[in-house]
């Protein structure tokens, strides 16, 4: 719960709250010091903390409630004796954390100082935040080994799917960043078709919602990819490929401003997901609206809107087990060369800074290399797809090229250097 507060109260709660709680470890049957002498808590504050303990540690529920995911306590917390006993938790949420009274009191004092609210209002604020902050279900080691939730969405190329250890994870936000012309939109289109295959062929058996925020949707390229699916997906029976009506299950939305983007996610996306019509959300691109609608000195409001946007995506992804692909632009990062009289060296990094990076689970980068790849009568500029960070992937990369049938990884090629 308190870790979730760093998202719910990002604009009003400093990071020290998060540090106080994430580094807290209490051993079993640990005898805490007396609150009146060691913590400086007044009798009134002790009573407030006792009320919090009573709220957060109610009586054990019945079997029906327990099966619905509530927790079970086999111990108790006596605010007068300050003894922490063993607690067994099923469906753990942070409301059940056993905290030292000084930590709990410090959190509430800082909230009162920052917001100007009364003690009772602060408690209501904490309760409201606990209800809306996103909660991730428990993840086993086996699920981490095979992807965050076990299910994955394949890209359709064995070489690139091997790089991603099976494809995009179903839960969480995957970011694909890169310069213009590197093939980011190709990946979004390819996934919009791949998601429609049955699960045994790497899909999710549903359509895709493609949200365009800057350019018009490349409908001609989509039809070309549909016509080349038999070539790209040679592992799928041809009769199955021909039976899928790909163009009927790609839902296209154009959002010209931030308000329409949020409306699209809260209403249309949820409606399509609820009806089971889509199992993939593609936003192309996430940086377009946040760059144009905010000035440089509006960074605080921009970050607030960015967190609202990412929170919506996380809720949809977790609630409906839906992968989310956010295509992002890049910004130039200049570094001075060793020769002080020489030009500065330029590299690129994903746009929107650290506020957005903290909301991304998987970050991929596409770049365009100096060279061409020749295959029969086709030639393509050489690209590279790199894994920047992911909870289940090592940092690695793979060369690729864009062909008529889509993006494919290449391991050997005929290169014509420019």
C-alpha cells in the first residue's frame, strides 16, 4: 500500500516515505520499545495508531471471504505492549504491514504538514489511496522465468522472439523508442496482426486497439502486411491464416489532444476490453501529445498528467491481462568530445525523462545502422532492436530488417556500406 503511495501521491509525498517503508524489516516476536518514552507519542497519538491497527487488522474472515482473497492473521499487535507476532497473510496488501509506531506517526505528520489536513482527513486520504493504487498479483519464480504472467505475445519472427524470450509480456507497459524511420510503427502493426492468432500460435485470440496521436494510420502498409502473412507466419497452417479476418479486428483511434486520449482509454478501450474484442493496446506515439501541449516550465503538470496516463494503462493491462505497447520518440543527448575544440558527440535517449521511465516495465530501442541488407529482389536498411531493461531479460540486441512481410531478425546479410 505505502509503496503504491509513491504513485498515488507522487506530487505531494516525498520519496523519503518510500525509503522509510521499503527498508523496514521487523523480525518475528520482536519486542519494540515503549512508545511513550522512545517515540514521543502522546496518548492521543497512541490511540490514533491503535485505531489504525484495528482498521488494518480486523478479525479473521470466514472461509468464503478468505477464498475471495482476504488475509488471515494468526497473531496480533498489542499497541500497549508493542509486540509483533507472526502474521500469516494470504492475498497480501500493504494495509497489513506491521509498522513501528514512529514510522506510522512520521508518515502522518509529514502528510499533515504537506497537505494541511487534519489527522482524520489524512487517514481518509490514506484509505482512499489504498483503494485506487494498483495492486499486482503475486508472481512465482516459474512465471518470471517464462514471462511475468506466463502468457506472451509473439512478434512472429523466431529470431526476434528469441531475443524477447517468447515475445511481449502480457502484463505491464512495453516501450519501443527510436528515431524516425527505424521501424517502430512496423512493430506496432505486426503485433496488431499477431495478437489475432490463437494462443498455440503465439497470439491472444483477439484484436488490437491502435491509438494514433500524431500521424495518420498507415492503412496501406497494414493491408500489405495482411497479404504477406502466409510468408511471415510459415509456422501457421495456411488455411488458418486465410480464415482470419485481420482488418476487421484492428480498431483505430485518432486522438489530437491529451483529453481525447484519456477519454479513449477510460471509455472506448475499456469497452473493447470488457467485450473481449481486443487484447492489445498500441499507442503511437506517447510523446507527441505531452511534448506539444506543455511548455518547458509546465513540467510538474506534465508529469502529473503523465502519471495519470500511465496509471490508466497499468490498470487496463492488469485487469484484462493485456499487453500495452507505447511507441516513444527520442531526444538528443550531447556530450563533449575529448578534443575541447572539436564538436560535441550526440546520442539519443527516450523522451519524457525519468517520470515516464519509472512507469515502463520493458524498454526496447530501435536504431538504424549504416548498411543495407539484400534478400533476393528486396533490400532494406539495417536496423537493430535492443533490450534496454526488463525484469526477465538481459540487456541484448539483434539486427533486423523491414521486408514486405514485416520486420525480421537477420543473422547474416550482404552489406553495402554507404
